[in-house]
């Protein structure tokens, strides 16, 4: 009977992890991101958007992984 609460806890935490993984939405590039100062950032690849925090993750021209938080950008548009 002591195993039942342990199984319940493990299943609960695994659901939490799955929710975190489904928080990310992949958006097909190329994309243009308008920053708060009005300048734009162009990406040639896809971006990832955290639905929960609205943070954008992208690769720069040197293929380095970068992130922008909602306070850093005004909007984004993607696609051809």
C-alpha cells in the first residue's frame, strides 16, 4: 500500500514535465522580430516561442542560440 502514493507522486511530476515541454511552439522561419527600440532582427531559421512566458529563442547569423524576452521585443512575423 505504501507504493501507491509513490506511484501517484511520480505520475503527477511526469505530467508537470510534459506540460513544460508542450509550452514551446515552433514557428517556421524566416522571421522578422521588431525590438522595443524599433530596430528589427532578421532570422533565416525557425524560432521557438514559449507560450507561457512569450520568450523567443532563435539562432543568430553565427548559429548561436539566443533568447529574447517579452520585454525585449514588440512583435514578430514569420514565413515567406
